[in-house]
C-alpha cells in the first residue's frame, strides 16, 4: 500500500472515531437510582409513586432494558439503614438519583454534591437546607415539594369542621426531623385562634403513640392529627385502628391513610408529583442541570373522606364537609 493511501486510510478512520464515540455515548444505557424510605413492605403509598415514575419515563422514550436501567433501593426509615443504601446506590455509579422525600434526600446530599438528585415529595426543601431557593436551587438537587408548611394548619381547621366541639388535639409527628417540627409548629401557631389545645405525640414506637393518644383521651372532646413523615407512616395501620376503636376523629396528611381506613385526609396527589418528576429526570439525562430547574409545589390538594369508617365509629360527618370532598369512600 502506498504511503499516501495509508495516510488517507488512517485519516478517514480518525474522522470516524469521534462520530462512533458520540454515537456510542448517546446510545448507552442510562442508570437511574431510586431511594425510598419505605416503612411498610410493598406499601402502595410508595409503590404507586415508583410506578408513576416508570410510566412517565416510558412515555418519554426511556425503556428499561434498552436505554435505561432503574436501580430501586427500599430502606427502612432509620438512619443506619438509609446510610447503607445510600452507599450501595452510589457504588452503582448512577447518572441521576431520585429520592422519595426529606428522610432520604438529606443523607444523599451528605454523600454526594455531584450526582444530580430529584426529590419527589420533600417538605420545606429550603428550610431543610436542600436548595438555596425554590426558583434557583443552586446545587445538584431539585424536585417537587410535598406541601408548604401552611397546609398543616388546614388539618386543624378541618378537624374543627369535622368535630366543632374538639378542644384538645393530639398531633403525631416525628420530632427528629425538621419537617416534623415545622408541621407541629404551624398547627400550634393557629391553635389558640380555634380554641384548641394541641399536644405533641411522639412516634418512636407503638407504645409511645398509644400512651400519647391515651393522655388526650382523658379529656372530653379530643381529636387527632397525623402529620407527614416516613417514621410516622411505619405505624399507619396501628394508628388508624387505634383512632377508630376509640372513636377519635382524626385528620391525616394524605389519602393513603384513608384508603387504609382513616376518617379524613387533606393533601397533595403524590402520584401526580411522581409523573412530573419523570419529566425532570428526562431533562437532566439530556443535559440540563438541577440548579437550573425550579422546585415545584403542588397545584392541587385533595380532600378525601371515608364514610364507611365514619359509620363504623358511629360518627356523623357534616354534610358541608362531604360536599367539599374530592372523593368519598362509601
């Protein structure tokens, strides 16, 4: 082969190499790691959101087994277990990480400030220190709020509407996280205007919850509010059963509690959040930065009531509350 022909051949190959490399890079399988603090195995509250993310990504052209691999880690809502799963997830070298809420987002941010993170349902991400501001997150994380703290005050207002005579309300919350403290603080701030004495109830175990409910039941006209938090969700069935057995009017933070027999809930549609999160995952995988994607708040909150539970308790829900409900379980 003449030297000129050889040089031409090498030059042609060199020209092709970058194109081949770019094609290989664009066609490579992208890895999405998901970390949820799932309190109950197979919990529909979390599994439904995972399904929403998968369906949303599929609609955007991300197909598992073809151009996408999803690595799901389900941790107990305990610091040691979450940390273990954070380390395992990062060892898989994901292109992006999805966290369920504040319980998992904080530890993940402590472990990495480079891998993009999208949270699906965080409470007060600015106050928790996850982002600099809602409009300009500023770091490697963005996502979707579960609700603004002001929503917590609505729970007490609804409790008074459901049972106007309520004078003392127990508030089950996780006092070890900022969102648990914040939710109780808002409820407490409006309690005097509604003439209700609010009492915090810890969520470390069933005994603490039962003792707390027992204390408020010593007084007439008691009620219950159950705030949002992974450590609280662990005891969902226990809390719902206890409230129904004791005839205690209770307001919950999302419809998953009402689906399991709770009386009434007011909160965002987290399945809708999950589908929206798929859009952010898509945009980040295509090159956009979390710092440039604003944190989004829910645009709609659903009031869900369970008439079957009301009848079992011998409790009559006001017609005005039923009329306002977005969904009634009969």
